């Protein structure tokens, strides 16, 4: 049955393997975490994907975050089409990029913003800026937090908590990660130890405002505030990476601040995904004095041929304007239904699991007990997840092909789409139960 359904995707994947490493342009798309052949998607509408064989799936990938409103939202499509007809790139300032910058500044705690084309570029630039502004070199990050494929951040924890990192990827020299310290997430003592030992050399600490790239692992209450205060006490900048959480986890557009803005804010923030509306657009921004160090005003160089591209920024701006509180209420409600149904199905089937949330974002861990850091996230039953994933796929629900990802809903996930997910869950949970522990 699976065979018959995936004829075209299989043939296309064979062709892709001949011209592209792993057949994909970003690794997790290759299904290496779950086995099998990735679906080539031919079109998408609302909550639904249609693959090259004409099979439809409820989409829980959402382009890995950007598709807050669902696919091919008519107003976004109309705005983008009109923008493209006016010319796709000029290399001069344009109104859409100005208005997107104004929208981001209005909705978040940042004072100045610079637009770029990817989340990787945003975090890379934020770190360069933090180093330039502080005149220091050391960067602190957390294991399991992903900040794009920036050399300095593709780092694995060193042998002790306050020691410098090893390279986390072949091709990244030790010199690129030699100024990076990797700590366990949610571990205040480790942060204190690192700052006690290296505080006067630390340019910045970068963290996902709520971790979403090892599954969803929210910061413990007060943790981000603690990080902010620790950075301030040592003259380091506090950088929250909101590429995934920004305009997704909460209606106000950002997540990192515990409840209200109570006298602290990140020095720099990065955004991407939702703010590009499905196009390559991302941003970094923050304190006016820090951002003033950026070229052309200051000595920290940063640039981009397609930065602030008028079509991409039109998509992002239209998306953000449509991201009203009602959208986040819908995400919350639909999320509650899916989380409860997943938990019930897995409980019924006897599969250990843990559902975790950060605002409207959530993920299902295939292990029991609360997950607070990467070590915890790593203890999942990946074999059970793979069986679960494929049973859901066969039932017409496309989960992320990795156990370490959030399940992304959208404003377009209506009763029909949510119903399809809920119906598919019990059989998938039984498939997971049958596969448990079998390596
Ligand atoms: C996706 C992501 C990035 C990288 O963004 P790209 O656009 O893929 O380069 C950086 N940080 C976080 C938190 C992300 O989720």
C-alpha cells in the first residue's frame, strides 16, 4: 500500500539522489530519522499537503514553523503576486521592508532591526555584533538549542561545564568553536560556573527563548530572567533566538520574557520563520546602542544582496498583519485537542510519552518524565517514534520526520484537519507500542 502510494516520490527521490547529497536541500527532510522515502510535495492549501502521487496529508511540519496561517493563504498569495509583478529585487530601500521593520519593532521589545534572509544569517550576525560591541570573543550556548548552521554555534559540549567546546560538525575547525562554551539547558549552576570562570571574556549568551529544536523544552520559570541578569552583571549581552518561537509561541510576537516586560529585555533578539511568511526573510535586532555598532553606522560589517527583499518582506508583513490574537487562540485550542488525543492514544497503547508546550508550541516526547534539557530529550524511543510516524503518514498525517521536533499547527487546521489527526492517533500509537524497544 505504501509502495503504491509513493511511486512518484520514490522516482523523484532517486533522481534527487543523483544530483543532491542525500537527495535533499536540508538534512532532516531526508527521513534518516524515521526511514523510508520523503514525499515530494506538489502543492499545499490550508492545512493540507498534496504529494506528487496526489495523496493528501494533514501537515504538521508547517515548513518547520513559518506557515502560521496555513499554506497559500489567499491574502498572502495576492500580496506576493502583486509584489512580484512590481519587480522582485532592486537593491535599494523599499516600502515593504520598512513596514516589516516597523511591525517587528512595534510588536517586540527591540528598538532597531536589520533584515536578513535566513535564521542562520540572523544568529551569525547577532553574534558578530555582540562580539564587536563588547570587544570580547566568548559565546555561551546551550546543548540542544539550535541556532542555524553558524560555525561557532555548531559546537558540542566540552568535557566540563565551564570548558570550551569541541567542534560539532566535520568542517568546523576547533578554532571556530574554541571560543564557545556549551552548557546544559535550564542549568543555573552551570551558567554561574561558566560566568564565574570566564565572565570578563564573554561577549554574549545565546539561547532559544524557549527551546524548540530538541522537541519543545520550555525554560524553567525565571530562567530567562536569570540569564539576562547574569549577562548584565558581567557586561555580556543576552541574545534570545526567537527564529522559531517569534510570532508563533505567543500573540505578542515573542516569548522570552516571563509574562510581562518587568524591567528586563534581551539585548538582542533574532527572528525568522513566521516573519518571512514562507519566504526567505529573517531579522536580528535589539538595543539601539548595540545595533548602532552595525555598518554603515558602526564598525561591525554585515550586508546582503537580497536582504529585505520586497517579495519576501511583503509575504512576511502580510502574514504578521493577519496574525491576530484570534489566530493564537485557535492554535491554543487546536493544540489542546491534538495534545490530549495524542496523550490518550499513547497511554491507551502503553507507550511512555511526555507532552510539553511553550505557548502555542508543543511536542510529544517518546519517553516518560519531564524533559528539561538535551540529555533528557535524547532518552527517547526513536524506534517507537519511527513506527508512529509511518503509521500517521499512511493515515494521511505528515508529522515531522524526527522525534526532536515540534508539531506545527496553523490557523488553517480546522475541525476536519484536526479530526483526521485525532482519528489517526490510536492505530499509530499501537504501531509505536509494537515497535517499542525493538532496535
Ligand atoms: C530554524 C532555526 C534557525 C535557523 O533558521 P534558518 O532559516 O533555517 O537558517 C535558527 N534558530 C532557531 C531557534 C531555529 O528554529
